[in-house]
């Protein structure tokens, strides 16, 4: 494999793994444990907001790195003769774009509403945020699966 292609494969894989690992760990481990740890909902919400503070810029950088390296890999590995490969690449791009849109909504719409919510609204915002986070986990996992499927197409069609 050429050096540029290898660099792009590693960059794409590591940035995707960082995104998936961070959102998976936060959603399925940290949030549940933190909710059980804090005595009051206000303490939990304060902790959750503190944990997320300024992280969106790192996540945006990771998503951009993943998307740009993936776009470059598509250019290097272009297989316009394979309809299956093109469909998988389009689906992977849609999963990435969906993750970007969902993350943008969560970061710049949902979180400000959640942080400013009245105490009676906190449970509903937490449940909604949990569903949104699970959606991001699913999109990130789907992107990984589609990427591996793209790699397998030459073996499947040979």
C-alpha cells in the first residue's frame, strides 16, 4: 500500500475510532454511572455540562478529519464499475453526514435547552439526549461496518 494511502487509512480509522469510542463510552458508561452517583439532578446536570464543556470543538475536528480522510480514500480507491461499492460508499457518506447533523443539533440546540431547562423538564431532556446519543453510536458503528463492507467488495464480487 502506498504511503499516502496508508496514512489516510490510519487517519480515517483512528479518527472514526475516537469518535465511536468517545460517544459509546459517554453514552453507555459515564452517563448511567454519573446519574446514579449524584444525589440531586442539579448536581448531575452540572457535572454533565462541565464534562461536555469545550469538547464540541475536538469532536468537530475529529469528524472533519474522518470525513476528509474518507473522501480522499474514496478518490484513491475509486471503483466506478462496482455498483455495490458505490452504494456502500454513498451509505457510509450518508452515515457520516447524519452523525455530523445529529452532533450539531445536540451541541448547539439540545444542550443549551437542557442546561437552561426547569427542574421539572430535566428528566425529559435527559431521556431525549440519551436517544440522540444512542443515534450517534448507531451512526458511528454503521460507518465502521460500511467501511469494512467497502473493503470486502472486491472479494465478494471476484
